[in-house]
């Protein structure tokens, strides 16, 4: 009887490389992923409205989890059946470039509207008529080969953290972000929220 092979692969551990967080991306077609240039940045032709959020305090966290409903029978002390009722995914972190007006407008989209004038850049705060969604992704070089990249992508997300800005002499201004994913119901049921992807070869 043969034993199961060990799976010691330190190159599959991700550490020591920073990722870049982008919002305003195009949603890729079924079976595809965001197209990358050779340096790992999103292709500008396919993503003309994309914005790099810039420096973050401690990187960007990608979280996903199911909510499972358990069903019990009176005669048994353990669950008889489980059903997944909710699937959630989100990006979160703290962004530092609070006076980058392009990023500020993206982070306040849904309650902020760009309104530049002569000699100044401005975001007006007010009440919109509808929730505004953005496609967003974290892109990072792989530990095993930094010429290849990993991608965490949410097709449709809304920034729910708002902003929390404080300016002081002894600290850097920072503000939290939380992009909560929403399903794109026109896609296949197994591909409505987003994906996790890694390159096996450089994009052509």
C-alpha cells in the first residue's frame, strides 16, 4: 500500500511581496480574467477607468466565507443536513493617499461626486439616487516567480466603509475601505462574484 506524497512547497507560500489594489476595472468575459501587461498592471486599453489605490497601511485583505444553515431533527443531537444560504466576499484595508482626489472620488463613490474647478480638485458629498458598484482586484507577484502574478478579483463591489479621516502632526492620515462583493446574476451561477487566479505564463 502506497502512502500519500508530502506537499512541501515553500514557493506556494505568499510572503514578502506587496500587492496593488485597483478599482474601476472592466468585468472580464466568462472564462477569462483581467488582462495584465507584462509588469502585472491591468491592460490600460481594456481598463481605461481603472485606478490604482496606491499606498496602503498594511496591505489589502481578501476575505470570503459561506453562511451555512444547519437543520436538526428532534431524535438526533447533531445536524442532519447543511445548506449554504449566503456567499460573501470582500476586500478591506486602510488607504493612505487621502489627498489623491482620484482615489478619494473612487473611495466615496455613491456619496461623493467629482466637481473640479479652476485651480482646484474637489469631491462634493451628497445623496445619490442609487448604489454605485465597482469591479476591483488585488494583483501581486508570485513568490515562486515574480514575473508571474496572482489575482484576487471581485466583479461587482460597493465601498461600505465610507471614510474616517484625521489629520494630525504626529500621525499619517489614513482611512478604512471595505469593498463588499455583489453577485452578477447574468453570469453562470458558479462565477457570479469573482475569482482567485494565478498566471502560469506571461500574458501575451
